């Protein structure tokens, strides 16, 4: 009987420990971003904001399709401390990226990943679009492959913006 009780206690302890380990959110990598306008900032500079980091390419049809949704998301939440960073993949020609951004008039921050180091730092991103949602503490809370479900994304962002830093 004692063995059964000890085994039950061990299972409960391991379950609690496992829940603690698996609910820890990974920190967003501290990388250097360089905007199309020549400005530089780091991931750490965005602490205190909820951030959407989107890896995309001008040759990716899903990426281009989701841009209006990203713009609507940015417009809806920017006044509350939300930031959108669109990272163009290293294989995307900078002139082509700049032309798309100028033509589309999108209001958020666009950066070039000239050497692929940003994508490598974010779990080796290779597929586009890939989107990360980072909370105010700089932790990755969600990774989205493909176009987001914007209703669910907005609910998550709203929840994260309500949290303290």
C-alpha cells in the first residue's frame, strides 16, 4: 500500500514539475535588426511591447496575401504598445523588397536579413511565412506557420497587451 501511495505522490510531483518545465516560454533571441531606412535596433529594445515578428519573402504568395491582415492587426493594436517587424529573407533581393514596401505603403517596420542570421536565430526559419508572437517580457508565446487565423491572433494579442510587463 505504501508503494502505491509513494508511486502516486511521485506521479503528481513529476506532473507538476513537467508542467512547470513545459510552460516556460523561450526568450526571443536578441538579434540586431536593420530597417530599410537604415535604422538599427535589437530585440531587447522591444521589451515592454507585444511584438509580431513575421518572416516573409516577396516571392511567397501566402506572404503577400497575408500582408493586408498584418496591416489591419498593426493598425488595430499599435496605439496599445504593439509592434510589427517584417523580416525579409536573405534570398529576397533588397531592391525587390524595397520596391514592394514602397508600392504597398505598409505602415510597420521592415528589415532585411541580409546574411540569414536573424532567421537562424529564430529556430532556423526556412519556411515563409513564419510568424512569432513575443510578449512584453520578451518571451515567444506562439509560432505560426502559414497565414494566421486573424481572429485568434487578435484575441491573443489583446490578452498579451492586457498583461503586465
